[in-house]
C-alpha cells in the first residue's frame, strides 16, 4: 500500500474512532436491544458519511507522524468520542432515575417490564418512559443533529490537542448537574403526590390501626398516580426533549 493510501485509511479510521465510540454510548444508538453487529455497521456507515468533511483536517496530523504519535491520536480520538457520548448518556440516565422515582411514587415499582437500554428488567413505567424518549430522539430528527454535532466537535475539540482530561471532567460534572436538575423538575409532581398520599395513608392507619389501610389504599394510590402521569407526561417529555435538544444543538 502506498503512503498516500495508508494515510487516507488511517484518517478514515480516526474518524471512526471518534464517531464509533460516541455512538456506542449515545442514547438511541447504544440500546441493548440492538445487536452489536448492527451498532458496529451503523457506526461505520456514519463514519464514512462524515469522513469527506473531516479528512482534510486530519491529514496534516497523520502525514509524517511517527507510529507512537499515530497510536496516541487513535487513543485520544476514542476517548474524545466516548466523552461526547457519555455527556449525552447522562440525560438518559437522569431520565431513567426520574422514571424510577415516578414508579415508586405511584406504587408501580414492583411491576417489572422489559428493559430498553439495559439488560436487566426494570419497572414497566421506566421502560415506557425510556422507549418514548428514544423514539422521540429519532422522530424529532435529533440523530441527524448528533451527526452534525460530531462534525462540529472537531472545531471544539481539535484532534491536535489530544484528550483534555480536566476540561472533560468539568464538562461532565456540569452536564451531570444539569441532567439531574432536569430529573428533579420533571419528577417533582410525583414526589409531591407521594408525600401527600403517604402522609394521608399514615394518618388513616394511625386512626384505625386494626384495618390494613395500606393494602386497601394501594389500588386507589395506583389509580391516582396513573391519572397524574397521564396528565403530566406531555410536559414530562417536552421538558426532557427541550434540554436534550439544547445540548445537542448548542453543545
């Protein structure tokens, strides 16, 4: 293989390192329900689609570089892509946490369903929430915005700078703070509902200790929680998608 051909192949591989490692963690592409081969071919397809816009910026780094420098480029590009994917992943982790809060608040914590993002089964309402959010990512065309953001990431995080661990940790901390503040906002009605309902049940149980108030009230608590979820779920998903879209578009 000629030197120019090897440089071209290595540039393509560097694009795949960042894009592939990002998509392996990014919500919507990293679901455990997708076979690993499909995720791999999807990452390859996206890498080839984005490579014409990125190869020119990578070629000067590869040409004339030693083997050690090329290996360092590969490692840092994998780390940069994984960090970008992890920043997006925090939003889904926060949403799953909010889903568990909702499930426990309305009495559905023990009703298990098929997991969407994980291999272990979780509460059925958590599966419903994560499946809806993942579907909205594709319905709102955010997967294309993610691809555009990956192209823009080469300006924000140039490969020549390597992996800036301090900046990555600061970005991850800020993103985690924003994501779990969002989790608190969208689950706050259910937290208030759980406090009021459990206080009322505890008071009723104190007044009538011989009657199993908890077991009698459980169907009513569940019905009230489902009615509240039905009214609140539109705002629930609107708030989540607004924050996630803002992160994808604005970085």
